[in-house]
């Protein structure tokens, strides 16, 4: 059985950033924590359509954003035909 534990990520990230910056040998666990934050938390660029720092290819090509529900609906209708 799993136990869900909610934590405030801000202090953990701040501590990891400080350890990484201050460490002469670069603390590996701090780097892993920061990478996980980048993949899992909002505000660190992991939500590419909303938080990207570079243009999305769809924007450069003049295409609209794809929504998952629209793609599934389109494919479901194509299978019916």
C-alpha cells in the first residue's frame, strides 16, 4: 500500500539550488532534485505549450494548438468510416 505525502516544493528546490551553487564538486542529489522539479512541477518549463521559452513549431507554421481530446475524437471518427 502506498502513502501519499504532500510537501511544499519551494524550500526543497531552494535548498537544492543553494547546494548546487555552493558545492565545489556539484552535489549530484541536488541536480537530480532540480531535474525532477523541471519534469514534474508547474513553472519550470515542463508544460511546453504553456511555459515554453522557445516558439512551438505549430506557432511557426501558423497551425493551432492540438488538444488531446480533439485528436482522439478525430481518430475515433476516422475508425468508424
